[in-house]
């Protein structure tokens, strides 16, 4: 038996199991004494799905292949939930993308996890690299996303255009190019995406070198790397950057910066505690992170002040 044969048989068994456990009463069908079949009859399912009885019987027997349209019709006829519908599509050899949850809802569920990493900066980004959640350690060590123009609250912008990160990352250009290649690998799947085009427009305005980088058309999947930070107070820090993708929200990704050594861990902890103290006891933010040009009276980068 081939894999296709086994999959067709499993699809048939799957449909039959759901047919037999679907109560006729849920569909408004009479429960007559003559009904001996558990659940629905084949002819009832076939009629609800707009299929011929013989063909549907062959499908349950694993003798024929179903199209996406047929599986979708059967999913409605059998009142399958989204998980069962996608499983039926998968058994039919059809791609079944997972249902996408709103990034804001994902953030609400995952924020407690981010907050639990008290000494590891972490943030949650969506498929466009827009930042939807972050923890206190991230805001203390890097840029607090709350201070950004919402249109620039994006990991791509921070990596290649934020003057603060460019001043503290030892190899910001390599990191920016690497992240841009990851961004392109996703953006090219939907070139008409309005938000992607807006991000690219802002990046091109704020970062002159971006056009050349983008035209190289480099693409790359994420790879863990060690990031060196030149902190003005704490000195040199080394953080291991990892990416975690929730299995129930694959359009989102957690970017986690783990201190590389015990001394790095202690320094990040001190920075996070200093930034989180009471307002009356909290030191100037300059002691916890570098200040932006606007905070020290310098001219803002081109395009930043007006947006």
C-alpha cells in the first residue's frame, strides 16, 4: 500500500467517524424508530455536501481522491471545527494553513511569558516584524517601544534605522542586513501588503543605504547569533539572540536575548532593576540605556522628527 492509499483510507475512516457521531437532531432531522445507523446516513451527508451517494461512498472507502472544494463542502456538512477541517484537508493531500490569530490577542496570551524573563530582553513580533509586545528588560536595555512612533514600532526599523541601536550594537550593519534578508523572505510572499510597503518606505527614507541592501535581494532564515552591546554604563555585554515561534501562532515570533555569561546576566539584571525602580528613586534613563538624539538636544535623524 502506498502513502497515498493509506492517506485516502484514513480520510475515509475520518469522515465516517464524524458522520456516525453527528446527531441528526443537530441538523433538525427527525429521530425515527427506523433509523438504525448511528449518526447520519451516507445519503444525508452526500445531499448536504452536494455530492452523489455512490461517489461519497467510494470516498469513505478510500477509493477516490477529493478536491479542496469537496473537502470544504464535507466539512460544512459534518459541522467540523477548524482543527478537524484542516486535518481532513491534510489527509486529502491539500495544504491547510493554520487559522491566524490577531497579533494583539497573541500578545495578550504571551505577555506573561515575556515578563517572566526578568533578565533576558524579549519581544514579540508579527509576520511583518511589527513589535506587539516586549518585556521590561528589553525596554531597559534597548529602546522602549512605547517611545516610538507607532509606524516605526518595527524590529526592521530598530535594526537598520534607530540611531540608538546603531550606537550600541558592535556589528549593527551585519545584524541589519541579516534581519533584512529574513524580512524579505517573508515580504516577497505578499508584495502587495500595504503595511510591508509602508515599512519599506519609512526605512528607505530613514536609511539611505537600505536601497542597495534591498536590491541585493538576499533572503535568509533565522539563525541564532551572539550580539555584542557597547553599553555606556555597564560596558560590553554579550547576548545570545534566539527566535521562538509559538506552535499555535506561527505568524508571530519571540526574539529572546539571553545573557551569554554569568557576568552578562548580572549586568542585565542591574540595568533592568534600575529602570524598574520607583520614579522617586529611579536614576536618569541615561544610566540604564543610551539616550536618543532628541533627548540630548541633538537634531533628529532625517524623517524621524516629522513622523
